[in-house]
C-alpha cells in the first residue's frame, strides 16, 4: 500500500481580504489580477450578507509579494471595493485540530446571548473558525465551527448559560461522524404529538381528573411508571373501542413533525416511534408518516370494550431504551449513530443510550441530563442541530410540489393528522 505524501511545508504567505458590494465577476477579476503564474492558493473563503461581500484568499507569497498586493489593490479599487493584504507564515492547519460544531437556536437570537456563547468558547480554549446561519424562521439558528476545544468540556460550559439567555445549544464533533445514515427514535406523547393520549381517552370516560391525579402521584415519585399506567388504564375499563377512533381523530401532530420526518427519510435515515402510550394510537400515526418501527403498549379488549388492563409487560423507561437498541441492531446502525428525542423522565434511559439525546420541551430534570435540548415548539428544529439548513429543506419540499411556507408564520403541522396535506 502506497502511503500518501505528507502535505508540503508552507512558508511565507499573503493573506488578501476583499470587501464591498457584491456583483458578478468579483472573484474572477481578483484572481485575474495575480500576475505570477506559479503562485499557489492555500485557502479561500467567501460570504455575502445583505449584498455585502467578504472574500479572503491565502496565497503563497511568491517572489514579488509587494507587487502582487499592489495589483490586487488596484483591481479592488476598479470594482469599488477595498482590499487589504498582509504577509505572514503558514496556514490554518495547526489550529484546526480538535474541531467541533456548536449550534445555537434562539427565538429570538439576541447579541447578548451570542456574546455569552463566544466568551464561553474562548474560556474553554476554543477558537471560532466560521459562523453560518442555518435558519431564520421560525427560529434563528447559527452553526459555529470551533477548533481547539473538547466536546464534553465545552458542552458542560455552554449548558450553564443556555437557560440564562433562553437559548438551545448543541455541541457535536465535526468530521465524518456527523455524516451518513442514522436511526432517529421519537417519543410520541408531548413530542411527536401535542397531546397525552391517555388523558384524551379518559375524557371520554368522564375520568380525566382521576387519571390526572394518578399522573401527578407518579410525577412526585409515589408510583413508578408501570404502576401508574396500570392504575390509569384500570380507570378506562368498560369504554367501547369506538372511543379509540375518536381519540385518533383528536390527536394533533406537533408543529414541524411532518417536516422533520420526511426530511430525515429523504436523507436515508430510519425513523422509529417508542411510546409508553398505546399501539392503537401510535400505529396509525406511524402509517400516516410512513414510519416502519414502533414500540408501544397494547390495551386489552373484550367484546368490543376495554378491560382496563394492558397486554403483556409495560413498555417503561428501560423498555424504551431496549427498543432503541433493538431497532438499531435491526437496521445495522451503531448506537453512536442513533438519536433519541423525548420529553419525560420515562425517556431518560433512551436518551442516555443514544449517541445524541435531545430533550424536546422537556421537564427540567430531563433537560439537565440530555445531551442537548430544544425549547421552541417546533419539532423540525431538531434538523438544525444536525446541521441541515432550513433553505435546503424548503427547496426539497418545493421540488416535491409541497406548498411554500416561507412567506408564512404558522407551521403546516398545526392541523390534526387526519386532515389532508403534506
């Protein structure tokens, strides 16, 4: 096997920075002004914000750096732009070791929040190499490329300021680990959907208050999940199964749910649903969204009525994590490439088992233990944590003939899933 040659040593360099109003032909004119044919380009970066261009080019200095700088300055002046040239040595390679991504979501995103994030990155030894916007609506998201910092250390440092500045912040390694196929497992109640299904069923039985009281006891730690589920399901005994169809009609997808799922599927990701609720509701949701894998509890039925019992073992906190592992094995996806999304304490084992655990509008104890959190009410904000820009999502929707929502302010998924639409 032939080993690749090491990169050449870089000596004297010339950094050229051009700024001014953007228009076609700027880059071509700048490069045309370089007279020395043997000069080598070491790095190029360009960004345009509100029609204002910044172009940076790192060149080997060559034999006549002063002449090159003068030629470039004249070319810039002819286009009504400013050019600065600075000599030095080497390129950016040394400081780009230990690269990672910091994703910041804000609704709105304010300067003080960005200041706090930038200061924390510097305090933990990181250098900001690049910042780009991932989304502007319905939340503002920026992705920051950082070098020289450790993921776990910086994640801890940034989590402390996220709540204070009402931001969601995710820290992830850069490189190939971020690319390729993944398994994404979603909780259902209060995550994929806006509702708690057992409360909707209980309302039909006139026992919503009793079910809520049991839920409160479980939240206080007086009952574990399995015991609380058995006690709540017992209150549903005698209800006709026709009630389940009515509940299916009531269920509302979380805003952004359809967008999240179809975008993940476009990317070749596998999506699964894991719920402490009931398969009688979860399976139709999965069918609606073309999701193959589900794990949920099943209600016992006798003579067309609920018996008040659950079939088999309850899918509890440990069961959700086991389902994630089972789906990952079935899909041939390592756990490091799995993502779990949930809101309650019952999701903690699943969030911990996944390569990336995301708390979605979750209770404080879940936010504290998850790798990152989303506190805006749009499930497709998860895409931004994966570095997927909103404009690419919208362009893909447009190519498939789906309605353009860029001019609006309300996500499509606000309607109930039974209604037609993308």
